[in-house]
């Protein structure tokens, strides 16, 4: 596959591409992040108006909504009737792919556009400066892919590009002052060629640039996990790490992978009558309120560790600043390594918990099956 080269970089270049898609009738609408009048939030809007696209900010400096959840809400009850472009970060694209596998996203008539992402600000950090200054700073550093995000999830992200999107918009490996438009299928390339794009640029320089960024982040990831792992190893350390949790469950509500129609932790199954609490207190000498904090986090982790994107929105949403994003990213990496599964990179990769493999876990059989001498 080859790329088309566009003039410009950053938001303006990407907006030019979106307006071209609308004007040529390739898509009828665009789902894209758009700043609020005050500029301190960037919700997604669905629009068919090129003027609204011009006022949008596709490459937003913060994540106020995880895009995969937005796409799920848009399509969960059925496909969009007209062709719609959705503009997402790489972690959001991977979330869409994961949700599509469990019928929480309908991909029909969607054109998924992913862009190279150097990272975003933590929500708390973004409010320290004026929104205009922070957006300009983010855009300027984005154009050179030099943004050094203070957000842990971005520092250790191994997916700076959206290879599972239908169309990539990239600057890594692009000529100075230009952007690359990379179709991920012949069908998409044919449609865009009709709009005037010419896919004749080689991707060798891009591959080198992506490899360098990924290797750098891999080193940072190993370092962070080596430092963080001891703080959540063992019951006592885990309880200490979660001690600030106020059980608001914001982490669950913003997570793109939490998809159940009815959550176990909001069902009658976890509601306990007073007498039960008293019996527990008598047996144990005391009961901590809320007593299901550890159960909630371990239960949720058990449910979605294979599909955790390590996008970090759970940690952003925590009012008590519990490092839940790092905890889930660490657990997710270990579980995904066991199953040799990377979430969201391909629709063709079956979800581990939906596919039984007869040869799984044989490496752990022998110690348990053999009798000690």
C-alpha cells in the first residue's frame, strides 16, 4: 500500500481532508471533536456542514470522551444510513474494532479515519493554562511529533498510529510540512482517487519513524511497569493502592470496553441487607465500607483485561487520583501476553474469551498433574 501526500500538517490539514470528503460526496457526515465555546472541552459532534468542520478540532489536546464509546452510542441500535467519517485517535480506533467484535458497534457505512497521536494532556494539567494557549502548544508540538505528554497512558502507548482504521492520516515519516493519507484497503483507495488523491508515495520512511517512536515508548513502558508493579503486588499493596477509591465507578462509566447492558455491580446481586452486614462484622470483627471496592476492581479487571486498550481514560476520570489506568494497563499487558492477543489491531483476531483453543495453557499442566515423589 502507498500513500498520498497532502500539503500542511495538524488540524488544518486534516480538516481540509474532511471537507474534501464532504464536498465530493464520499461521506455525508463527519463525527469529529469540536471545542466548546469556552475551549475547555472537546466533545464529539456529528455534522454534514463544512463550516462546522472548519470550526472543529480533530486532533484535540485532551480526551473528554473516549471516541469508541461515542461510535458505539451512534451505531449500537443499527448502522448509520449514510456514509459517515469518524475521526479518532489510535486507541479509540482500536476500541471501535474491539466493540465491533461483540456487536456493540456496527461498522456498516462508517469510514474510520485515524491519525498519528503523540499523546494528550491529562485533564487536570490542561486546566492549568488557558485553553487557547494549551491547544496552540499541543498543535505546534504535534506538527513535529515532539509532544511529550505528562499523561502516563500516552507515554507508554505502543500504538502511535491507527493501522486498523480504514484511512490513516499521518505525519510520521512525511516530508517536511506535509501529511500522509494512507488507505488500508484497495476499495478506499479507489474511492479517494476519484476525489483527486494520488497514492504514489512510498512508506519506507514512515515505517522507520514509527519503529523509532514505538521502541522509545516500549522502553518507557518497561521502566514504568517495573517501578509500578511492586505497588500493586499482593493483597496488602493492592488494598493500599485502592484505599482512596470512593466507589464512584467513574472508571467503569468512561471505559470503552465496559459494554454490559446491566452491570453486575449495579444489580441486586451485590445489594446486602443489614443483617448480613452485621453477621459479617461479627465474624470478621469489622466490615469496611464500601466493602465491595476490591471486588469491583478485580471483577472488572477479570472481565475486560484481554481487551484493555490502556487508553487511560479511567485514570483521567478518577476524582481520587487512584492509578487505576496503570493498574489495568499492567494487568492487561500480562493477560494479553498469555493469550498472544493485541486488542483492536484486527477484526480477524478472535476475542480470547469467545474462542476455545484445545492447546491453551498446556505449559501449566505438568506441575499440577504429576504427583510429588
